[in-house]
């Protein structure tokens, strides 16, 4: 079992405290890392570089009753930011020199407004400008994690898409085909579906017959317009995840640890107002955090499960009395449930699946 109270523990959770990140971890339950708890989930927090809680490379949580809890701001960024900034040829702005573009924007603004706006190192890529902090939360493996890949296709009508142009092309081709087969053009044209459709369209547009009258006329003659449906690729959706945890602390100390875990997720799920720009007068949201997630097996990332890229927290559901109210003497609930819903910030492609294991 790992001793979370030491600065450099050994055992399967020691990776949380490695020199690479020097993480401080909140965790549940206490026996995480034992043979019966060999699977768990690590949550790492990436904070916005414009957060008002960052000062001198330190991120500090407010504490109304005492000194704030502080963590180091690391040089590393979130998984999605790193991957997107390294991508080539397929992402907006990634092949453009950001410094030269930023300088050009600043020169334009400066010549018109008298001051520059963007820092020279402003990132024009799609990745969010965040930095990881030296804090992690390690929780037991929930009973269910689903990986939902959303590939989007639309069903569209070629008849509607090409409109009158398509009607003209198909009608002309049909008449030509009939003439080539030696059929009488005049007879076939006068009795054809094209003629009835054209007449129905003119009558509808003029108001002589109501909407739908054209279809009625065609059906009376034994015809119906074929929508000529096609399945067209539209795009790829963001994956979404739900993590459901039940906390049953053994005592008040574990209950307080659970409360700290829940409060940390709540804190990072919400933005700030104004941040360091006091002149904005509340006009802008800022300071948004995101989360990186690793599924761990015996101290290593589980290679048999898909990786998860950087996520934002979209919903938190907390129930302090899932089976009726019960509390310790200090008022801490004896059982709580926490449901986290998250959405990935990176669109997956074949490359990210083949090369990065998503």
C-alpha cells in the first residue's frame, strides 16, 4: 500500500510523485494500490494561463479560514494542446509562424489604436493555452467507462440539392434516351413524369393549386418524386465520458478528504469573471481549466484501453444522501455519490488513433 502522506512514496502510485511532475495527490479510497485496487483513474488539472489564481508560477486555492493551498505551475501543457501544437498540415494555423502573425496583428492594431494587444508568443493553434499544476486526484476504477466514438453522416436528397437544375438535366437526359430508343418523343414527353412535375410546379408557384398539389397530380398519374437520398460524411464529434463514484469514508478524516476531492472538481469546472483584467467589468469569462485523464493498472497506463485526451468538465452531479441522510458527528455525510461528465477537446482522426492510441 502506498503512503500518501510521505513526499516520495514507493509502490504502484509512486508515479504520481515522480520528479517529472512532483504531484501532490488527493485519493480515494485509502487502500488504492493494493492488489484488489490495482486499477484506478488519475485526473490531472491544467489551468488557464490568465487565471487570477496564478502568481509567480504558483497556483493557489483560496481558503477563507486559513492560508491558501498552493501548487506549482509546471511547464507542461495538456495532452490535447501538446498534440495539436505538434500536428502538421491538417489543422488551422498550425503551419503558420505564430510570432510573425501575432506581430503583424499587433502592428496593425498599434498603428490604429496606439497600443499592442497580443503577446508575441500568443498561440494561434487550436490548443487551449493552459499549464498543468502539481496536483492530481486518484480515484478507484468505476464500474463502467464507455468510449463513445461519434462519426457523423447526414442523409441528404440529391433531388432537393440540385433543384431546378437537376430537374432540367434529368428531364433532358430522359427525353434524349427515349428518342434514341426509337420511341415517339411527342407522345412520351406529353405523358412523362417530367411534364407533370413541371406543370405541377408552375401551378403551385402561381397559387393555382396549394402546396402538395404537385405530388397529388403525380400520384394520380402513377408517379412519385424520388428524393434520391445519399449518405454524406459530415464530420467527427467529440467523445464524451461519464465517471460515477460512490464514496463511503470510514471516518471523519476520510470524509474530509472526499469533500476536498469534490470541491477540487467543482472549482476547476467553473470559470472566473474578469480574471486579472479589472477593466473588463465582468464582460468576459476567463480562467477555464481542463483535465487530463489516465487509466492506471499497477502503476502504469493501461495499454489495453483507449487513451483519453484533454477534457472539459461539462456536468457535476453530487448526492450527499443517496440512501437517506446519514452523517458523522462533525456533520460530514457518511456516503456521497459523484458523477462527472466530461467532453474531449480534441477531434480524433485515424492518425491520432493509430499513432497515439485513442
